[in-house]
């Protein structure tokens, strides 16, 4: 291992330009992927934020028994899809409407709005079908006058989310594939640049494993350095967007580590494949 | 030691390089391998250090047969062979010492044993004061001496030399040749491919001549017509 580390350092020292080129290529490939990831993450967060506003509002008939409403709220709160149930009194509804309508606050008179039960659903239960199904169940209570949940809006939101997921997956796969191909080609160049050395190593009796190890270490180190550089570039890009254009969320530490690990893995696998192919060919 | 049994080697692109060759190189022997370019000399040597495997027939090196050898065994077997080329094949960015040490390091030799052995070998090839020189700072003859020292580092039973004097002037050729003779005198077999008929004529070593992939003359084989090496 000590010898392999030394050989790795020698390789970096001997071909500084090629090593820098490899790291830069890895960095920019992962940067492109990172930018895409950042856009995907922000779209996802925005959609999740909008989604969390999906709610069912069940209007209660005038004069409904308070005990019946309270019992029903207990039942509804126990539905597996339901996250939160609140009772909105006619006064609270009026207050809210006046706030939302601002200058037209005078149009409402006392007692014009009915009381209601406001139901928020758990994440994962906000698709149109589930919302419709839960709304139907709530409508079943006899003291419920009407149930609203912005059906059209929920459906549109769900469609946007599905399209974003599919496009995100396709683009993500494409970006990752391009990154892997470019990185593998760069590593292959590094291996070919040292083919003479590999041939000499074999002549003096080095085993394939011995020859491979410094290349794997080199690929790993290049991958980690490239990953770190990509993370830095992505962070700079995100900071600029955040400062000059729109509020942007950056990767959390787990996602950042996953990114660097991806770089390391691509470097390692790229090297293993390139040097393996080369060893089989000679 | 090295035995060829009815060996035929055919390359996909260039066709047949060796045709039904059978011969044996004995322990401690010095053998010249000669013949025109393309006659199969290098292929014979490549088969001996297992850079190639025969298309037909069998080669045995130190009792290991090409019919049953695995890829992993080849590296270990090569440590028992010393290989020298016309173009030296030294690592340009390492000193003479480091080039020789490298061949020991890949075998996992203990660190403490490497430096004394390298110094001894440098002295043996007459380059005791050039250990810290890089190949580009050495003459052709000196580079070949470093390559020979590297080849000897694992105490091989045979030194396989493919045109080792092909790139050298007459003076360097004599020096390298003498070094190979000394190595042979100490018990290591030497198989040397060469075009240099002067060297062959000057010594009374076994000479094998190849032509278009066949052995046309072997001074040790009474069944083949005896003649002067051409």
C-alpha cells in the first residue's frame, strides 16, 4: 500500500497537466450534474411547499351539535391520510376573509360565513385520488353541508409534480451518463499515457493487482478532488443565484457528501475499467 | 529449463511467425538466436517470457507449461526471468537506482534488502558511480547496463536478451556482450537474439538460426545440416 501511494504521487507529479485536466473534467462534469441537481432540488422543494397547502374544507350546516362535530373531528383526525384537523368558527372565517380581501372587507356581514372543518393531509396522501376519497368520506357526515378542496388545482399541481419527476429523472440520467463517459475517457487517457510504464511493470513481474492499485488510488483521489471542486463551483453558482435572482436552497451536508462520494466512485470505477481493459489488451 | 514442443505461433494480422519449432535451452547455457528480420526470433523470446502463448504446441519454462498456466502465474514466473531489450525500456523519470529497485519492489522484497542489492548490481555492471543518474544522462551502453542490472535483480535462472546491442556502437556492444558472458559464467543461462554475426563468430556458443519461422540451423543439433552462421 505504501508503494502504491508513492506510485500515485509519482503519477501526479509526472503528469501534472494531465492530472489537472482529469480533475477539471471530473469537476465540470459533476458541476453540470450538480447544477441540475440543485435545480431539481429547488423545484422539488417549491412543489412540496405548494403541496403542503393542499387542504379539504368541510362546511358545517347551521345549528349542528357541537358534540357531533367534535366526535367527527376525532374520527377524521384518526384517518391514516390526515395530518391535521382544525375547526374554523364562523367568526374566524369572517376574520380570515376580511384579511384576504383587504379593501373589500365591508362586503361581509356578521354571521354570513358558515363554520368549517379544515383538514390537512399528510405528505404522500396529497394526490387527487386520495384527496377526493378523503373528501368523500368527510362529506358522509350528516352535518356537513359542502366539501371543497380545489379539485382542479390539486390535479394540475399533481400533473406538474409528475412531469417534473419524469423530466428530472431523464435529465439526471442523461447528465450522469455524460459525466461518466467524459470522466472514463479522461482516465483512459491517463492510463494510455502510462502504457509504457505498465508494460515495464509487467516485464519485471508485477502482478495485475499491483499495477492496478496505484491507478485505482489515483482515480479515487482525482474523483474526490473533482467532486470537491464541483461542490465548490455549485455552491458559488447557488450563492450568486440566491443573491441576485431568487432564493435558492443548497444541498444539505448529506447530499454534498453523496456528491463527493459519486465523484470518488466514478473515479474509482473509471480507473478500474480503463486499467482493466488495458491490462487485458497487453 | 526452456523447452519448445512443436510450437507454431500465428498472429491474426501478420500470419505464421513460428512453424513447428522444437528445441531445448539447458541450464547455464549461452544461446545465440539469429536470422533475418521477421524470421521469428522475437516471437521465440516472447514465448519464453510468456508475452505470447503458442497457437499450437507447448512451451515449458522452468517446468511451467503454457497449456496450463494461469494469468496470475505469469507475473510470478517472470520474476525468475531476466528480460533485456534493444530499447532498454527504462522508466525515464527514475534514476538508475530507482529503476533497478523498482523491479525488487514489485515482488514485495523487504525494504532493507533493496538498497544493498541495488548497489551490488550497479557495481557488477560497472556503474557504481551512476546510481543517481537518470536514463537521459547515460549513454546507450550505460542504459543497457542498467537494464541488465534490473534484469538480474531477482537472480533469474535465464537472461533473455532481444537484440541487446542493436542500438549500441561497437565499443558499447563489446562491453555489454562481455557483461552477458560474465553473467553466464556465473551460472545464469543467456538467450540472446542478435543480428551481429561478428559476436557469434567470435565465441563458441550454441547458435540457432531461424528463417521464416523455422529452425534452419542449430549448432547443438546434429540432425540439422552444419554450416557457418550467416
